[in-house]
C-alpha cells in the first residue's frame, strides 16, 4: 500500500478490464481512494463493525474538492468515533436531522405561527375574534415576532403579561394569555412546537363581570355631548346608544345593510358575534341621524374616515366625548371643571338600555332577542320549538328606549321614568 501523495493520485487509474480500483493510505490506516473509469478518484474510510465484524465504508469526498490532508483528518475523526463505540453514519444522520430541525425552527417565527394559526384555524372562527386575537398577540409580543416561535420561553411570556398588568391592563393581559394559549395549543397538536409557554401561568385571567348601568344624568350627558361632536364619532355614539348594538357592529354599519326607508338594518352573520344574521329596527331618531350623514364617494360604509375601512381609534374618541361631557357639567354646575374621565364603556349602553326596558315591563325574551342573545327562557327544548323572532316586540322596545333617551323636537335627552303597563 502506498502513501497518498498528489503525484500518486494523479497516476492512479483503473487497470484494463476493471470497473474501478481501490488503494489504501499507509500514513492513515483506513483511508482509501477509489478510481473509476470516468477518471474520478474518491476518498473513503473503511472500518470493521464491532458487532457484525463486517467491513463498513463511508465516502469522504472527491480528490480535487478536498485535499489528501483533509481526507486524512476526516478519516481519523470517523475512526475515532468508531473507537468510542459510535456509528459515524448514524451520527451524521443525527446531526443532519438536528440541522434540519434547527432550520425549520428558525423558519417558524412567532409572526409566521400567528399567521398560520389565523389562516388554518381561525378562518373557522368569528372574524372579530380572529382579528382581535392576532392583533393582541402581535401587539404584546412585537419584540419577539421575528424570533423562532419555539424559543418563546415561559419566563418571557410571564414578563410580557406582567408589564400589561402593571400598566393597569389586567383584562388585556388575561385575554392575551388566552389567545396565546390557544395559538400554541393548536401548534402543539400539529407538532410545530414542543411546549406551550402560555399553559398554567400564574397570571389572573383579568375577566371581570361588569354591572355598570349609566344613570339618568350620565345618559343625558352622553347624548348631549355626542351631539356636539362632528362626524363620524358624534353620530356613531348616538346610533350606538339608540340601537343598543355592539361597538364593532355599529362601526361597521353599511348602507347596503339598511333598507331604503331607513327603518331596518340587516346585520350579516359574518359581522355578528354569534355568527347569525340579525335585524335591527331603526327608530325615527336613528333615521334622522342617518339622513344627515355625509357619504364618502362610493363607499358603502356609514361611519368611515377613509372610505375604505370602518372607524377605529375608539379610545381617543371616548376621551374626546369625556371632555365634552366635562364641559357640559362645568357649565351646568357653574363650578370648576370636573374630572374628564367618565367611568363608562360603550358596551354599557347595551346593559343600560335593557335594564331600563326591563323596568318598563318588556319581557326578557324580547330584550335578549334585541341584543342578539339566546334568551334564557328559550334554551333547550323551548328553543327548538319556539321560532318566533319577536320583530314587532323588539321594534316597540327600541321605540320606547328612544323615547326614553331623546325628544326629537328639542334634540335634548329627557330621561323619563315611564309608568306604563307591562309591554309584551
């Protein structure tokens, strides 16, 4: 057996009548070179498998692409692994699998995982939930969106949620935790991640049951202050108060959903929280508001600043409305300006309205139907057989609420205390 040199390899060729030729290096036992009829000379390493006592060969590379010394180093490494009881081929496959896994892990960023969750899973959920869930996760973990999703640690999640809690956003922290747990739970079932860092966290869900009902004075002030605000938020607040529908449903109102005489509003299932189409009676007060609204070119949106998307920025609009309310109270009381922040939310309109309607004697079925809720009285078997939609009763309820809220002749809110009999 010769010592491999460039001169030797250059002259090493297949003999006549043979397909290939094999030689081993005297300087590095186990290192061989194979010559073929194509003129290539490829390095290989050979050893005896301790278990089977069979010869095992592994290619190292073609002479020219690697040097003789590089081949010797590679051969010694593999033979050293064999001496330690390792299988070089198996080790190579393991390292390859680890490299592939690392590459796949790096490719699945947190942003990519949220997008996959949205496309493959949330497409089956309500659009409002999907939009809010993805928005909340991206906003809370914006610093981690380009990092591998599998590397989002439990401690990082806790730290991020704790920052929200410290910023007096307990409810936001709880909902973000729920969204993250759902997203990673879905990914865990699909084998995209190995653990769910949102599972079993020492963070309060932050969901509190609100029982806020606006007082007569507060409703009066909201109505009057909204009347001083320009389009789109002034009319939006008034329509939300009179219709008792959810914020997103009112904000996304479209002209094509409203009847020609402005008396009926058909909300499609895609925009409803429960995924079912809902019709709303529009009172005379709402009709008067709609008649005065400007149109944004060919836009179908009732409340919009761009003509392409519904209004947003509700926190700023609420702050502006609070400031108007504070001005009204200052003028009325002739005292120093009161605190501008008013402890109410848009969703409190619904609770306030149905509470007043219940006090007027309207049946709970009518009130629940008005809110697009499943009436408690119609659950189970009753819900299967009772198919009446209570449209006329709901219309009378909204008319009564509108009369309770405003008096169109003066455009002022006169919150009366009706002493009417029970209205069915």
